[in-house]
C-alpha cells in the first residue's frame, strides 16, 4: 500500500509540475486605455535569444491578467502596450 501511495504521489507531483499554470497580473491606468489598445507579452525560456525574437501573446486592453500553461523550467517575460500610435517601450 505504501508503495502504491508513493507512486501515486510521485505521478501527481510530476503532472502538476509539468503543466502548472501561472497567472500574470499587471496594473494600467484606466484613463490611458484606448479602444484599440492591446498588451503584448513577450516570453522565452532562453535569455540568449534577442527579445524581439521571443514568442508573443497579445491581450486586449480591457484585461489586466492572463493565465498561461507552463512547462518545468524558467520563463522570462516582458510586456508592452500598443495602440494606433505604436508600441511602448518594454516595462521594467
């Protein structure tokens, strides 16, 4: 019985660690949001890759969070805001 419990817990912890979602939250002034605004989230697991070659997720301007599935390992994120005037600088 102990062996079965150990295998179950090991399997469960492996599944949770491989597919554990993360939630990104951010603040943005409501009075600065325009109808055409989007947030761009750039992400990578390799800091040797230039930022402009990272993968991108876009989020409509009315949202202030996103839940992302992740795999085991480090992930790095930067965000910009964008509208008809262009894209902002990367946040810090």
